C-alpha cells in the first residue's frame, strides 16, 4: 500500500496540462507528453491552463510542476576536476547566467555533478527565469500555497521511489543561496544536537527513575524492619504481671542475692516469671509467706538447687533456690 503524498503534480505539454497525484505522474508522462515539446507562447499557455483549472478540485496546497526539458535551459559542462560541494552552487549559477543571459537574482536553477574517469566531472545545469516559473504556477495560486518546478528528466531520476516533498525540493529548481550549504550543515548539526540532548535527557530520566525505585525499595525494606521491631517490642512489652514480679526482686533483703530473672510464656497462654537467688533459709520462708499473701492468685513453684558440699557451714544456713511464678 503506497502512502498518499501531500502534494499534487501538474504535468505540462504543448497541448494540455494534466493535474494528477505523484503515483500517477509517470503514467501521465508516458501517455501525453514528450521531452521534445517546444515551449508554448503566452496564448497557448493560457489556453491549456484554463482547461486544467476545470479539474483542480482536489488540488493540494503544495504543487510540483513538471515541464518538458526543452522548456527551460539544460546545459552540460565537462570539467577537468571534481568541484567541491561548497562551490557547486556558485559554479552552477555561473553556467546558468552564461547560458540564459539573465541576471543571477532572476534565475531558478538546479544542478547535478557526475564523476567521470581520470578525476573529471560533468556538471548538468537546469535553469529558467523566475517570471517563467511564475507563469506556470499563477493559475493555481489561490489553492496551492507553494510550488516546485522540475523537468521530466529530473522527475524520472527519482520517480522509482515516488519522492516525498523534501526529496523533490532537493532536485527542483530554486534560487541561488550562497549560504545554503552552510545552513544545511548547521541544520544537520542542530538536529544531531537535538537528538543527542533528547537521548541524554532520556538516559538521565531513566537513571533517575531507577534510583527512585531503589530508594523506594530500601524505604519499604526499612519500614518493614521498623514495623517488625515495633511489633516485637509491643509483643514483648512488660505487662503488669511482669512488673509486679520485678517489684518482688527489688524488695529483696540485703541478705539475698539475685542471680537470674526471666519472663515469658509457657506453651499455653499463661505468663511466667522465673528467677533464681541465693538467700538464707529463714529469710526465704518469710519472703514466700509474704509474697503468697500479696498475690494469692499466682501459682508458685519453689525448687531448692543448693549444691551439697562438705564445707564448714555458717551459723545461718544459706540456700540456692529457683522460683517459678505463673499467672493463672
């Protein structure tokens, strides 16, 4: 499926003017016109233009005007060296002025350089006056806002790819612009810089997004740790039972020595306090009586873990004891 080009084509001949699409232009060239048609006079040109105006309802806003090669000046010039691209426009203008005898500012021109053996070249120059191009275009001016003028030969050089408007512009006749090559280089440079800038910004944005994702992942990971710590601390925060157990150990007499204190849960749901101490037997008995009166709802398990050794005992017997307290 061919893309529809955004311009129309006007094909001139000595006897008629045909308006068509770019895809149909080659067929129209082969059927109606010849490269050897002589240039018409003013009356002939107006007559064929008037007939063409009846069929220009679908005219695009841009127009490519095709004329036989004989309608403009086409000259070949052998050159004994390759002309640098920066000097080609000036060289083509010189030959166009020489062949048309017209001032440089009143000409439209195009050129093609062909490299030959032995570092020689052939320069083909196409030229016509601006007034002649204006006559070809003026009947379509109300609808078409811009136009290009080309010969049949120039069109056929690129018709195999059904040229775009920009491709036609490169081959069509145009005014001499001394800084055209420089401007084109600057435009290409700006285009490259623009693409490079977009690429760098895209790369930077991608890296920024990647960093944001990593920071977010680290933040979520840290928040998970904080939540876990908070949950652990809240689940292990001492309740009134544990605090009460601690208060027991804080009121021990000076004769007692606390060696271990733990709190936790049994395999069931009951809370448990476990501690060990070394205390005189007499003080232990009084402490147990006092504690059981203070907390009658607690369940107590007392175990003597004193190691039996053959030593001289003091007058007051001292025991090692482990006490387990359960909150039923």
